[in-house]
């Protein structure tokens, strides 16, 4: 009797953090469980072929960019085979599990242990700008800079701590902290990196997009800025306003320091983006990926 054709109906990736396990997952939804072939084409590329199957979706590339899984390519191959190519940043074996049901789910799990090794013992100071009676910029509708930047910092803090980094927040509540105190905190604890979150605000509502500023006194700080700028641009897909020197960051002396302005709050479209919780996750992963590239493995 011929094998019944399985339909692949959905595919996505996610990070899963538990007490004893931190993994990146690729989840494949289908009309039924299926036979498969798993091959490691090289240390950083996994080929998962689904047999007797057809994809109920167009060929596509999913940009996961979660630090471990770079991208996933799904395509229909001849002879009723659906190919799923998974590109990794670090070599990592795959564990496969199944959940029968409607839809059936096949879960490919990759341990994030290597990323934890990269961030272990790293001290990262996160600085949500403004606070208290210093509101920062205000959007054309109602958003305030001091509120959106602390949300950005908290998202990144969670992501870094799950990867075993030690994180310092210059402010955890709505309070006005002098700029010198923010720098002193990073210097006192000898932070490896200082990252300050802001958003651009100006009189021209047409100005939009990503900009970074860096400490010219710190060694390799421009390289750090390039890493974060590149990875953040990939995640949030906004116009680029460039990388510049900021002399205030010189107070950090030899500590690499970055000011991140992901968007312009004075731009109508980008104020709208700041109302979406998913956008904050993209910002966090973008900065996280930049730091991952900056720190040696």
C-alpha cells in the first residue's frame, strides 16, 4: 500500500529557556507524523529531509538570527521530499521529538550551551536613558522615550542573563540618574561593555531609522559598534543613519561604550513600531547577536 502523503503546514523557530535546558528549536507542523532523513552536511549546516511530503507553503527562507540558528530554508524537492536546511552559527547536534495531534508537531532542538560559554563571566552594563523628570523625546501620539528605552533594556537583560552573562542596570525604576553615575557604575564593576538605549527625537518627523554612537577612547569600540549596527539592522529592518563618535562616552575611559538609537520616536511609523512587544524582542536579539560576534568564542 503506498505511503500516504503528508502535508507540511507551518514551520517556525523559537528559543526555549528552562532550568536545566536552554535550546533553540525548529518546529514543523504537519497533517501527520512522517519518516525523515537527517544529515549534517558540515558542522554548521543540518539537512532535514521529510519523506512522502508536500509543502503547503512557497519555498522560503526564515531569518531566525537567535544567536544559534542563523536561518532556515524550506523547499519542495522532487519525489515528494520536503527539504529543511538549518544554518547554525556554531556546530551543535540536533535532538528530535514528536507531538502527535492536529496538527502533528516535529521538534528539532539545538542546545545553546556554546552561546552560554561565550557570555559566561561577561559583565554588561545596560543604561536605559533618561528617567524621572527627564522624559526624553515624546512621540507624535503619546509615547515617551524614558518608558520605551527601559523596556528595551529589560528585554536585553533577560536574554543576556539566560545566556549566563552578568547584567548591571543603571536604573531599574523611573528615576533620574546623573550621567556620571551611570558611567561610574560600569567602571566600578569593570564592565566588559556599556550599552545605553535612546531613541532619536527631532523636529522633522520624516527622519527615521537606526543610529549608533561609540566611545573613541576604548580599544576595538568601533568594531563593537559595527557588530551591533549590522546585526540590529538585520533584525529591525529600518533605515540606517550611521555610526558616529560620542565624546561623552569618553568618561568610560577604556570600557567599550555604545549608544543605541534603534528608531526615531518623532517618526509616526516608528512610534507605531514601539507599541509592538515583538519589536522590542527584535531589538534585544539584534544587540545580543552583535555582542555575540564581538566576544571571542
